[in-house]
C-alpha cells in the first residue's frame, strides 16, 4: 500500500513486514516518524515508531502509559490493544488477570513489582551462574556432538533457558521438562495448545506457592512469600502466579529463540563466524551485535498518550496508542552505519547500544541473564566445535508466525 498521508492512511502490519528489518520497514520509515498500522486481529490502529531515538524517547516519556485505564478522563471506547490481543487468542476470562502484569503496569505499581523481582537478577547473582551454565551446556552438548547432529531449540536452547529460570523461580528440577513443554505450547500460537498450557501453568504455580508457603527455600517465590508477611504491599497469590508466568515466558522462549537465531546469523555470515573463532575474545561484543541484528522480541508493548501532545513532530491525541518496532529501531540507518550488515566488531556506542531489551523503566529484567546464556552457548557450540554447520539446506528451515511479532524459527537442525 502506498501511504499518501501518514496521518490518515493505515498499514496492515503483516508477518512478512514485521520480519523484514530492512525492506519491510524502509518505506514506513521514509514516510514519517510515526505511521498508522493495524496489528493482526486487532481493530484499533496504533502509531508505529521505527526510529531508534524515537523508540527510546517514547519509552522514557511519562506522558505515555502502558495501562489504558490510567489515561485521565478517557471515555470507555472499547477494549485496549492488549485486551484485544488476549481476545484474539480466545483465552478464557478467568485467566486474563494472570497476563500483562508488570508489562502493562505503570508508575509506583510497576516500580513495586519490578523491585520485588530484580532482587534475584543482580549482576553479582547472574555472574555467579556462569560456572553452572557452562556445566549445563557441556552436559547438553556432549551426547549431541557424539551423535553428530542436534536440533538446537529442542536440544539446547529450551533446556538451558528453562533449567536456569525455573531454578531461580523455585520450580522443582523434576518439573522443569513439563514446564518447558507447556511454555512451548503456550508460545506456539495454536489456540488448541495455548489454553491447556496456560491452565496447567497456572495450577502448577498455585501449587508451588502453597508448597513454598509451608516450606520456604532459597528461591524467588519463597522470597516473595517471606517478605510479604505482615506487609500490606506484599504480593497476592494472583500477582505471584502472574509474575511466575511472566518470568517463565520471557525467561525461556526469547532466550531460546535468540540462541538459535544467533547461531543461524553467524552461519549465514561465515566471515563473521571465522573472525569470532579466530578471536574468541570478541564474544563479549558479538552478543550485543547479535541482539541488535536478531531482536528476539521485535515489537514493544502499546503505550497510550495521556494528553494531546506532539511527538517526533507529529500530533498524537489523548488515548491513542503508540508502539515501537524494536527490530526496525535496531536497523535504523540514522543510528547505525550499514545496519543490514552483521559486524561482531561494531562499536554500539555508550550504554547498551540497542533496544532489543527495551529501554528505560521497562528495560528487560533478565537482560544480563540472556546475554550470559548466549555467551556460554556460542562459545561452547561454535568456538569449541569449529566444524558445526546447518543440518539441512537453508531453504528447508521452518518458521511459525506470532501475531504482531512476525516469523520465528520452528527449529534449527545442525551437524557437528
């Protein structure tokens, strides 16, 4: 569709467009800093941001909120974008209170929830996990290398990510494989799998909370329960279940997909892989560049304007939704030289250097853990196994679509 007026024309944000960081967003970026789009199965149009500076600015702008209900004086005008997305999945009403916590919270409420979670994600605690991550990865890879082949998502990405995040939460080791199955079904986009998986995870979480209430351990859930005793601001059971689901979902699927996408990106760029193998010390700079290049969470959550305002030189009315295409922002030619090129020596500048983990108050709590997992896996998988290749022809790789998020790898077969 040709956009003649960015204020009136609307684009359908298809999976093909969302998944193409260069050609897919190029025309939209040329038209205006903000363009009107619709997400799959969502009627309400939103303003889409494709520039990196604008994406950072909106995520730091207190005139925008995640919770539509906090827009002052906004007349009820149908469900929010998040509610429409939940409706599109066909999720039963009784489970909706468990979705969107912290991601859709603002201000003091968001700060309260975030502070309760970040205690288990300090830099010191995450760095202390490296020996354990290395051991788990070695144990996963040894039989695969002996067999000569593997499917990285099934055999490495999901097992590693789920083992680590479940241990932090307090999920028993014996229950991790089942939780991994449920989260994969939940992330599949297949409603016949999504609803039973969500129901099972909710019930398992309630049971975990009951067991940790009776017998606390050294884990996140026990900490919530202990700190919440006699505290009027302590977490409710519903909030704890919602946070467990959030951590399981964000701590397993995106890191697993990032590991697979990073390996594929390096196999697609053999000169960069050869450079990394020749200089393994570049791994620390390679992972941020791979995060920029793959952006495992390509789209940010909607934000709502709390007043009529001007943003990036364009008028936004009170109550209108704005969202950032994080993948597009990470390929913004105004922010990076030759962004379509993977360069493991790229200087990303001050700070993080990309928006793959979001920005400001909603910056991903598990960012340090995801980086560490990727460093360990890429080191042991690609550097220590110099002959690793794709196990199928490139065109035979399979993908699946998620509404508003584009295409994701269904699996990544490799040969040692």
